[in-house]
């Protein structure tokens, strides 16, 4: 099986595998960018069995080996090689987050990922950087009804140092509390799956370190049922909620509105500096990519990638972009219910942001 992806002509990806689940799982991240074919892929992903460890490789630990331009992990079943500005990845599963690999090439083009939601309003970009479970998806569920709004992503976005935002619409992560905001799902089969989440989470935790997990995943996949991907949420394609013509592509940024929940009583709006904004997004990205940090450190150990430079490049891109736009932080009480919280946020956007565009 083969699949091709072209992310804004910045990063091109090619996957060739005998495992349909590999493409299925990477589709959660980059489904929107699937194309018929790409020439000269920046990232090629193949089956783990195709990799041959060079004879002159060096052992870093019982399971980790390094060689010129790459690393090999026999325990986690992956090999990663960077050569001539091209990345080759050999895998048995998608445990290596594709976003962290894409970031390597984004930075070479003066771009970086940002964890947050994004829209354009009357052709001007607005981003909502935020940690997980802050209300990004809920906000998008509200704003999608506005005729002047185009959708860029509810979890990740791409920003460039010149102040441009590019869309990156990954599949939505839908939890049970989202259903009241997405009425089209209320009577769907997805609702039934979520209702079973409590029991599924118990199963996931019970088998997560056992060989039987692989067998259960195959059974689940056969029945088109993905409960072992988390147990408490579902991945639903963004196109299920938003028409294709409502998706944005690239747009000039005008505002960044950081969302944060805090242990207080008042809904607050503050202005923040570009330096503070940059530190916030770096901290959020590092938290999101914790599982991939050992890969970065291994690549750094063998001189394949300079992780300190990697972080500094993110800082430079973000700082340059943020100095061109207006920056706000919205502090929302932890105990404020979703409907009230979204109502206050919409009111702020209407009065202080949309009316000035």
C-alpha cells in the first residue's frame, strides 16, 4: 500500500507499507494533505523489516544503535535515518509522532508547529495557542457557524517567521462532553463508542504492556473499532464537521489569543509580550512531544541532530511571528462550565477582535 501527502509544498511525505494500519494511523494527523502522488518526498516511511543495520553501527544501549546519519531501536521497532536532507523512517507502528518529524523540515523553511486552534476572520488569521483540554475544540464548534470564519485547525497549526499561518487540520479528538457541541454526532455510532469508554480504558490500562495488546488491536481494526487508541476519545475527520470550502490555506496573522484555565473566579483578559508568548508555545510543544524526546536525544547523541539548536530555531520563528501581531491571554476559571466559558470567549472575540478587523 502507498500513500502520498503534500503539506503546503513545505513537506512531502511518502508511505509504502504492507500494514494498512500504518497509513490509517498516520491519516489521523495528515489526512487533509493526501494527494495522488508527490515527487521527491522529504520523509519516506517504510516497513521496519526493510531496514538493514549497517555493520559498523555503534551500540548505545541494549536496544539502541547508532550509525552514520541514523539510529536503530530494536525494542521499539523503528529505525530513523537522515541523509542528504531526506528522512527515512522504518516502523511497525506509528508510535513515533509524525508531527515531530515534520517539524524538522518546517524549521528549515522558517516555520514551526504551534499547539492550538486557528481560524481566519474576513481574511485575517487568529490563533488560539493552548495546552490540552483548554477548550480549543469547543471554541471551533462555535465559530464554525460564523459565515466569515474559515477553519485552520483545532489542535495544531503551522506559523512562519513572517507572520503567516498555515492550516493543519488533524482529525478531531472527540470526548463525551463534546457531543452537546457537535449535535450531528449525538445519534451516531461514535456516541455509542464513547459511552463504552469507561470499560475500554480499563482494558487499555490492563493490557498496555502485554503482547496481547497487538492481537486486540488487530481484532478491533477488523471490526473498524479503534478503542485501543485511547479508550476515552475518538478521532473524527475534520471534514465530518466542516465543509471543505470552509478550510483555510495560508493567511496573514493578526492576533494570537492564548487560552489558559486557572484556579480563580474571574474571566480575565491580559496582554502578553512576544517573549512570554514564545516561551508558552515552546513549553506546550515540549509537553506534547514528551514521548518522542528520547528519539531527539538519541539523534543528538550521535551528532545527527542538534536538539538545542532545534529549540532555538522554534524560538526564533515564533518570536519573529509574534512581534508582528497583537497578543492576548485569556484566563478562564477551572470550575466555569463549558457553555458559560465559551459564551464569554465568544463575547470577547466579537467585541474586541472581530469588530476591529
